[in-house]
């Protein structure tokens, strides 16, 4: 599968992908999916033949880059796209002055995926939008 990942300001495409995956597929309430952090985030958009197929966002806060809203359309899961999105975010975090850690809030079902990328689970499992999550960290 050939795809391109780039930083983007095309929030409409990012929001559409997140709507499909989080709101429609996973049942996350729209009020919890749409927040005020998009305006201060770095957004990544994966596309294939100009069609958006995956996205992620990252916020920088002091020495920590927090990656979130990572999603890939169902037809493109299992292709390496999610890992490629995460590598793009981690690479960008490494380029940010003073950033020493990348953190994320993983759905429990995805912990193994993030562990293959070097992230380590921390702390207890907690509920986020009706889905069990656990924090994970990757020291840079």
C-alpha cells in the first residue's frame, strides 16, 4: 500500500476521519471527540491517491509531546499505516526543542500495538468516553 503522511492544516479531513472512526464506529459522543485542542495541535494526515485515510494530532507541552486522536479507516488497518503515523509524530517530537517524552492515552485494546513502537504502559486503566484507556510513554 502506498500512502503519504504529511503535516496538515486540513482540519476538515482530520475531523471527517475522526468522526467515522471514533463517533460512528466506536460510539464516542461527539461532544467528547470535538474539543478545543485542535487549534493548538500539530496535525498529521495520511492519504492514498489524495484520499484521506488516517490522521493523528500532537500537542507540545514543555518536555512532553502528547499524541492523540490516532485513527485509520477500517479498510486500511493492518497495513502499517498506524505505525507510520506514529513514527511521523515521534519524528516531529524529536525535532521540537526540549521535548524528552512522547505520551499518549491508549485504548486498552491497542496497548500491544503501541508497545511494538517502544511505548510503555503506565498507571491504572481508566474510562475515557466509555472506552478503557491506559497512559503510555516513550522516552526520546
